[in-house]
C-alpha cells in the first residue's frame, strides 16, 4: 500500500479541490503540477505533457467537431422545429392519458439525433411542455422526470459530443460509436415511453388528457406531423448518412450539420442577428469549457500515471474482480457513483484512459480489442447519461428548476427522476447482457 501513497494522495486532493467549488479544469491541472513537485517528477517531463496537450487536443482535427456540433444544436433549438413537432404530437395524443408526456419523449428522441446540447434541450422542453402539463393537472414528479429524461437523450443518441470525445480518448472509430449508440438510445426512449404508458394506464389521474381538444381529422394531423419531421430527419440523414457512407469524416459531417441547421433556421425565419450572436457566444463558451477540462485532465492523467496511478488502479480492480464481467460491473458501478459528483467530461478524460487498457485486455468473447472498446465506450455513454439526472449535482435537474414555476418543487424533481434512472440502469444492463444491441449495426454496415 505504501508504494501507492502518491496516487492515493492525488485522488484525495482532487476530490477536496472539486468540493471547494473551484473550476474543475484548474483543479485537475493544479493537482497535477503540485504532485510534479511532491513526487519529485523531473520538470522536463512537463514538456512532454505540453506537447501532448498541443498535439492531442489543440491541434486535433477531430476536436473541431465539438464546436460545430454545439453550434448545430443551438441553431436548431432556435429554429422552433422542436416546438412545431411537439404541438403536432400533442394534438395527435390529446385524448390519451399521458399523451403530452409521450409527445415530449418522442420529441426528445427526434431532437436528440439532431442536437446533443443537454441544457438547451431540457430548457426548451420545459418551457414548451411544463406549463401545459401543470394546466392539465399532471403529476409534478411525472412531468419533471419526463422532461429531464427526454432532454438528456441527446448526450447518447448520435451525433453526440460525448461520443466524439470518448472516441478520441480511446482512439476508436467515431463512426462505429455513432452506429453503436443508435439502438441503445432508441431502446431507452422506448423504455421511457413504455413506463409513461403503463403508469398512466394504471393511474390515469397522474396525466389526464386535454380537457378541451378540438377534433382534427387524422389525415390532417399525419400530414402536419410528417411536414414537421422532414427537416430534422433530413438533417440527421445528412450528418449520420455522410459518416456511414464514408463521404465525410465526423468533423466534416459536423460542418454539414452546422450549415444545415443554419439553413433550416433561415427557412423558418429565425436566422436573426440576435439568434446568431447568441449561438456563436454559447458555442464559444461551451467549447472553451470542454477544451479547458481536456487540457487540465491531460496534465492530471500524465502525472497520475507517472507516480504509478495506472498500476494502482489495475491492481485494485484485479484484486476485487476475478473475471471480465465482474471487472466490467465494478467499473460501471464506479462510473455511476462518480456521476453523482462529477460531470461526464471530467469522468471521460480522467477515468477512461485508466480503465480502457484493462477492458481491452479482457476476453468478453466479442472479437478483437477494438470491438470490445467500442462496446465498452457505448456502455460508458449510457452510464454517464445518468450523471445528468442523479442528485446532488444532476445538471438536468437544475436546468429544469431554473425555468420551472414555484409550484414545481425540487423534491418533486428528485422524486420524478428516480424511475427514469432505474430505467437507464435497466437499459445499461440490457446492453451488457446483449452486446448485439451495440455491435449489430456497426458490424452490419461494415459488412
């Protein structure tokens, strides 16, 4: 145990630094530099860290996809496409108990494949649906849980910023990750919808239908719905289709998406100077935050490995777990717990480089290590989606609370997300038990 005193101390100091509320990027870098001196690491080693930051992050062509996907999501949110789609679905399910909650979930799935900005998605769905849900006497926990869970699907369903960063960290194909995450994302959306349908069937008073719904011919409803689906579907096909077809790299596909979202905003009459400036500013802030964490995590990880942290993690995992699936369960449990306190960005940059070599060396019967890491990366993405919902620092909960009326209490939000967190754990379990959920689509396309 004595030989691991330095890496253990680094972890302890990192946790203390995070709970001080100081920016995580600076905490990561500061702890790394501090232990450079404490661990008597040659200062020349920091030169290699600087080189790694420059070549691995700042000049990484793949990282250019991050601001482009962020801009695409923000511009699409400004275009009012989601609002129009939600209104169409609301009319279609107006007479069904839980119809509006089901509409929110469907819009969450569709827009997740077009955006990926969790804050914007939760706020958008909350502003559009929550007042109507309250007016229809919805159960507050059900309304809050539905909006938060649907809004977080964008971090998993491609094109996802998380998958871009995870693929870069693990040096695996972004295209395979995008294809591998589609079915798990759709399955999660389906499980959300099933829960809403079953719970409102058992207790219709939790989500009563609209009291005054003007009858609209079914054909007219279907035409309106299809009209509002055309734009996001074309954008999805343009981004994902170009990657799958090999026409564009993820970065080039992100540029296609950013241009497409801008054109859609112009067509919808929403490409104003105010909207454009807001999108550019929010894109710059979000990208700067992600890159600063990446730089800080690079410093921390390099020094952590230098003082023996990677060997400590490997020895600890192998000492507790005796087989591949026990090891996987232990890692997934650790990531889930870390999600209560850390953002997915910090977890990805700090934890994945330590655990990926362990997973790559285990035999799950899936084939080569590249396939295993693709499966593992999607499992991590499904797991990290819960970090937006789990208290005390679930960001989706605070996004919703920030725009909610006073009658929606924080306790209602906490109660509402519990079933959806359990559903996400169920979805994660299905992906572990049935790897084909993740691997079938990328394998089929490759063949």
